[in-house]
């Protein structure tokens, strides 16, 4: 082996030994460090929804990318030799953090920007969620007040005004032998208290005898604050011997003022069966 060959071996042998021992970066990693690495991340609204159309720039480089429909972004490869300052911008919005400083590289975590409320942010309609708990006794005396169902109404996103409620009887009583009332749980103890809980219906609500369905206009309307709740009791007010079972079929059977909407979750809501003796 001539002098030149011995010199090459002397220079490269330690590196080859270290690589074989797993103590040096792979060739791909070395190439990656030379070529640079992109910075990735996401811009979201305060409720976690991806925010499209956010301009994300790298300070001092002239590089700018725009978030996609899910709020994600990815810059071109950036030099790993210095930190990159990433800045989000969207008219009418402010972000937390206002900028992020990262070292570009394969182990750099994704950046996350959260947009505060602004005129250009997509707005989510206030939502009312309704669920039910059956209170129906197995048997009851005719023409006695019988609490059949407790409805739990929760508002999210903003206050919700509830103005109407439709209820159907699935029991065996004839259409002329049924009477129903809607009462608010005034003291919010979860129990029906006759004479205490406020009546929330207009006497003589519209009633379809063929389907035994009531359309109640709540009076006064029921105002539920944001992140608040209210209970409504469906109270059977009496009938001749037979069975009673109440149902709220779907979210269209609960009426709220716009722009609020009623979630379709938990429907149909149905009480147990009470036999009147």
C-alpha cells in the first residue's frame, strides 16, 4: 500500500468505525442537515378548529406559506445552522403565541398558533343540548299529577332562548282523555315540586288528537346562560285508566331563537310507561 492509500485509510477509518458502532449520524441525517429541514405546524381557533388562510412567514427570509383547510402549514427546508422566527398573520385575528422561535431539524416539534376571536374567524352557532331522564312511576292514580320525564337543557357557545317544545303521548289513552303540562325546576334540585316549580306553558296548547301531540309555546321563554343549564319536567295532569308514555322525537321538536341550534344528540327522548288506575 503506497503512502497516498495509507493516508486515505487513516482519515476515513475512524469515521467508518464510529458509524458501525452507531455513534455517528446516518448518511440520510447528514444530508438532511446540509439540505435543511421544513418547519411544520397548525393554526387553530380557540375551540380547536383548524383555521385556513393564515399567512405564516419566516422572519428575514421572504418565505411565506398559507395554512390549508385544516389549518396546517409547512415551510420550505430551512437552514439548521440558525433559529427561525415563525410569525402568523390573518386580518382581524391575534395569535398566541404571536411568534415562535425554533431550530429547524428532524426533531423540531410542530408549532401551534391559537387565534383569538376576530371578525374573520368562523363563528360557531350557540348550541342547546337536550337529554332526558324518565321519572315515570309504574302505576299512578287517575287524574293525579304524574311527573313523567325530566329534560336537561344545556347551552354552549352563548346564551340560548328556548321558546317551544313538542311532546307526543305513545300510551293507550284516547285523545280526549289526556292532559299534559311543562314545568321548570325552579330550585334546580332535580325533583318535581308541585306548587314550587314554575309552570312554563300557555293553557290549552295546540293539540293534534290524531297523533296525541302537544305543541307548547313556553311562556315565559326559557333563557339559559352560556355554559348554564335548566331542567324541564313533563307532567301528566290526568286521564282515565290506561297507559301513558311521553316522547320528544328529535331536535326539531325543541324550538330556540336564532342563531342558536339544537343538537341532534340524545334523541328520541322517551319516558317509561305509567299505568293509570
